[in-house]
C-alpha cells in the first residue's frame, strides 16, 4: 500500500501555485509551493480542535496555520502543512492558497 497525493495548481499574479494533499487514517499531509519543483517549507501541525504549532521555519508560519485550520476542521484529522513561497509572494497569496486547499480536499487530481 502506498500514499497517493492529489495535486492542483492555481494561478496567482504571474506565477503558478501548487498544492498536493495525501490523506492518512488519522491525518492529512499538505504541501504548497511556487515553482516547478516541490520543496519543503515552513512546517505546521494543526489538531482538529484548532490548536496549532509551527514545527520548522517561520516565514510562512501564519498561512500554514490558517491552511492547517481549514484542513483539520474540514477533515476532522490532524493536518501537517508545508508552505514554501518566495518572499515576493508572502501572505498576499493567502486567498489563492485557501481556495487551492479547498479544491484539494474536495477533489480529483488536477
């Protein structure tokens, strides 16, 4: 048995944001990045009750916690979220990333 990731893309300004989501029995793993190659970034964990901690890094910690809250509450599971965005995008991409997360939770490979 293996882990399968659902993937999606979303345009943001002149760039493309990517997301990948895998669902485990008790958790969801989500990766969000800009660019062609997936990269590990700021890592946060959020419990279904909404409590959240940043485990690694801090640059994208706030958006990681927000995404984790959406995923954990929507799935009723622990959410482990990695966000790797360039400084030039920063928190401005928040709405696009939340929409991307919603599409990942709701759907098929994209």
